[in-house]
């Protein structure tokens, strides 16, 4: 039952967009809203994935830990929607235009690299891949850390054009606090 509730909770942004679309509430610029919103929801989902371990370890609440794979896949799902929104609405799926954007606009470059880092994590999220990769599976999935760092940097660069960093600072603080116990643990193991 909790898995079903978690699944539908993860679909909340999608249902929200459908509802806003049906009622004409997608702002004056629906494509821009959907591109930005899907990116932010991907970042939220990545933060929730990072929250799973400390919540389980320090508060003994394991519900997120048990559903971390699903949360990670939803983070990737919203990342795909973010990328597809940019590719469709801003580039018309033109490969040359997309490539030019990737190599000339720094925030696009950083976002694409973050997406590329998330891709093997999503593709190897099954038990079969865990068995095949063995200890290397865990090493590979440490890629979440550079991926989320690049995602925040991407968000920072997007907001730099408007000189509006408030939300970026919040995400940065949340990720720092979620990673701090891991950093301390790594320093003690050396």
C-alpha cells in the first residue's frame, strides 16, 4: 500500500501539470513553465533520494530508503521531461540546433552532463544489474553526487540571467546538509 501511495505521490507534479493544462492555468508561457518546473521537480526528487539514508540512519524512518529506487527513477523521469521540453519547445528537436546550444551555452552544457551522469544510474537500477556489477554497482551509483552538484550548478546558471539565487541557495543548503554526514563518515574512515 505504501508503494502505491509513494508512486502516486511521485506523480503529483505530472498530475498538477495535466490539471493546470486542462484548466488553462499553465501561466502565460506554458512551455517555459513546464521546462523549468520539470527541472525543479527532478532536483526535488534527487534531494529526496539523498534524504533516504540519513532519515533511515538517524531518525529510524525507513520508508524512503525502501523506495529509493522508485524515487531515483522518478528523478530521472522528470529529468527526461526537462530535457525533452528543452529539445522540443526550444530547439524543435533539431539536432544541429541542440548541439549548438550544448556547446555554446554553458548552463545547457552543465545540464546535459548532469543528465548523462544520471542515465547509467537509471539504467542499472535493477536487481539484475546490481548482481552483474557487484561492488562496482555501488561505486557507479556514487555518481548521484556529481550529478546533483551539476544539477544545482545548472540551476544556478539558469538563475544567473535573472540574478535570482534564493531557491538555488536553498537547494545547495539542503544538499550540503544531506551530504554532511557522508562527508564526516568518509573522513573518519581514512
